[in-house]
């Protein structure tokens, strides 16, 4: 099959959906002529014109709010927020408006909007361009959140997200864009939101990881397989709604659970998985659930410091060995 | 004299009274403890909603505010469903999930009231963007108060509307107070419409208690907006008679000030306009008043008779 980079898969999903549905449009800062801060939307404005690939001033709150207004009028906006850190500028519209409109209006209005945004660290961009903010979003009822780790998942999940009647936030990872390549079918296909995926089968221990951490977990699994330790790596892909069933089924098989996320330790979304597994599959656990997460710190600039804060393969391996003991 | 057709003048009077009586009834129901939550009454500002919204075409859209009952009624909302919503009943507009601040009716072009001051401004602007994209030739009236004009989202939204010449009119209802904070202390300009200069767009200030004047002015501005000339800011000067919400000690204003504005009642003024110009008889006015009063009673009966929602519905409608 044809291989695409993660960023190319996202662009292809948007392009194909915009070709198929005139109601779909892209709006954001420098998504047009510039081609996106990461080059992801390069060439789209030439293909679709400035009315469907809309360059905006730097006004995150209003960009998201305009997406909501357009969605209420029957359009299907894809809103790009240049860095996920900037979601915080738009949280009023995301949390108070988009997430709640369907509910507040008694189910009589929909906000079919996708917000795409790159998050994560490892790029030396410092504390305001490197955060993993999924836990903040995870807490708000009414939002769906997808965090694809592969080009295949990125395309399929985004195509589903655009068709979804609820607001969906797609958290991409900057380090996946041009580093991760994979098989992607040329035609359109959808991956159901809320379905996890087993990225590697194993019988000894369950590791749940998201986004970039999936790749780090897979690398560790590869290494430990040489010692005869078979790790099952589960990627939730959609963190809300979360496919807990698949995680619990795996724990029932392996009896051990390690949770890996890039975000800070306190209040990280995997603590929710830990509490759910502890309450629903306690008898199946052979030992404590281990979380490997970012440290409770802003993301520092220097690579040495950044690599200390963000989970690396050594820390993931150490976590897994602790769980196996 | 304006050349508003007689039929429309009757509709204006009917709807202004509907707003007034509806709000008075809600106020009474508060006192009786029938209304579980809070609410913000529109009494005193009726001419603005009526003059502006009745100047729209049916297919045009609005966004409203926390003080939104008047806009809802003007846009043609069913007062039975509104009353039921305020009483937290199953048959309410939002099945009892929204309450006073979240009534919407997409089918009649009401994109919703909003509990956040300024929360609807970007949404209205996005609706205008969609209208431009879909070439449906509609206009958006975006209502908000003098308090909301100082929210950053207004600056962001009006700027984008100005660069893309979107068909949205920002109707600033200057009722003199953002909760208890006087507009004179909140801004360093005498007219809020001067903010338009910052965006290179048209801005005017009008008497928001003059239903005929609001209608005539907005009719012209709506045509302009529809023709693609871009957004406009219209400041409507008016006054809120009641407290900000249910509980308000009103320490920020004097009783004399309120009484002064009550003398400028928009409904009395409109009635006087109609009778002075022989456009309606006193008998007709009385008939309309009676009719509206009975509609309010019916709406109250409907709402009282409606069941409360089933507790099992509490987690429904989180996702579409």
C-alpha cells in the first residue's frame, strides 16, 4: 500500500472531504498562503480558493466562535488552532459554547465542528508551545477528543470527526507530522470514534499509550520482546469517548497495567483509566497500576531538561519493569 | 411619520405587550417560588428588540443574550415553550435543560440566548460568514449589552466581520449598566457606537425606546448589510427597569433615576404614536391587551401542567 506521512494523511482527509462536501471549509491562522505553521495545508488555498481555506487574523476565541456560528448554520467547519497551547485563548467558546450548545438547547441544535491542533513537546519550543492539554478538554462534557498516533488512524478518524454531529477536537503531535510514515488507503474511509486499537499484541503486560507515546511504547516493547516479555500496546485513539472495554479486556488477560502519557502527572487523563480499571477490574490486577507521565512542570527549553520532563523510552521501560516485578 | 404598514404596527404592539406581560408574569412567578433559577428581565427595553427584529426578513437570524426573553418573543418564539422552560419543565424549549439564559429556536432563526456576556458575538459573526459562503443573502442581528462591548471577543469578531464585509449588525443595547457597573465608568467614550471607528465600519447611536425609529433605522441598515457593505454597529439607548437579575439590591442607582426612565416607557410612547396618528383606536388597543394577557395566562397554565423532566433525562443530549 501507499505510504504517507502523518501530516500528509491529515491533509488528504481534509482535501477529500472538502471535494466531496461543499459545506466543509478550513479556517485558521496562516492556513492559506503560508500553508500552515507546519506546512500541513500547503497548496490547499490554491486548490479550494480563499473562501474555503480562510486565513484569519490572530483571534483564537473568535475563530472558534465563528466555527460554532457557521456550524449552527449548517456548515462543517474545520478550525485549525496553530498550537494546542492557544486553545486556552479560545476556551470560553470551546467549553462554554461548543461543548454545551447541544445540551443546553435540549438536543435541538448541533455543532458539527472539528478543531485540529498540534500539541506536545520535544521541539525546543518552550513552555507555551509544547503542552499536552488533553486532560483539560477531557474534563468537559460535550467534547469528543481524538489523538491519532499513525497516518492511517489520522485520516480515518479525521474523516469521521468531520461527519460527526458533535464538536471534535483532534490533538495532533508535532513530532509525528514529518517523522511517522505509514500505509494509508487512497480512498476515503472512516474509523469509528471511541474505538481503541491494539498496536501490538502481547500476553504479559498491557501498556496504554497515546499519540507520540505509542511509538515510544512500541520501541520499548520491541526491546523487551528480546527478553521474552510480551507487551500488549493499546492506543485509545479517541480519548473521549474512551474505549475502556478494550483496556479492561486486555488487563483481564495480562493482569498488569502501565499507562503512558506525555502530559503532566497530576490530573492526567490516564489517572481516569487507572481509577476505572481499579474499580472495574480490581480482582484481575496482579499489582499496582503504574503511570509513566510528564513531570509536574512547564516544558523547558533546553533539550536536556525537556527530555527529563517528557517520558522517554528509559522511563517507560523502567515503569514496565516495575509493573512486572 | 413612518410608513410602516398598519398590520405590522399591530404586530409590533402585540409583541411589545407580549414581552412586557411575559416578564411581569415571570417576576410574579419568581415571587411565588415557581421559578427555580434566575432570570434577567427585559422590561423597559421592548422597543429595541421589536423595532430591530421585526425589520428582519423571516429567514434572517439573531443571537441573543442572558437578557434574551424579548429577542425570543420578537423573533416569534412560542411563549408556551418559553414559560415551560423557565419553570424547568419537560415541554420547555430545551426540555428543562437550558432555562432562562439558553433558549434557542434554530428553525425560526434564533441561534440562542447566551449565559456568557459577549458569548454570542463570535457565533453571530460565524453565522454571517456561513451566509456569505452559502450565498443565502440573510442578515444576522447580534444583540449584546453595553457590558459586552468591552469583552475581547467583540474586538476579534468585529474586526473579522469588517475585513470580510460580513452581513452582521451588532446591536448594542446600552441599558446603562453592566450588572451594577455604570457604562459611564466602564468606557472613556460618550457613544459606544464610536467603537466602529476602530474597525473602519459604520456606527450609529439611536433612541432604543422609540420602536418606530428603531424599526425605520434598522430597516435601512439591514438592507445595507444585505447588499454586502459590511458590518455595522448600532447602539440603542434604553434602560432596564428591573434589577439585573432576581437578586439585586440596586445600590448603584437611585429610585428617581428609575422613575425618570419609566416615564419614557417604550410601550406608552408607541401607543401614543399610534393614537396620535389615528392608526389605532383605544378600543383596538384594549382588545390587543386583553388578548395578550390571556395568551400569558394560557402559557402559564401550559407550563404549570407540563411535567418535570424524568431524572433519567439528565445525561441525555450531552452528545449529538
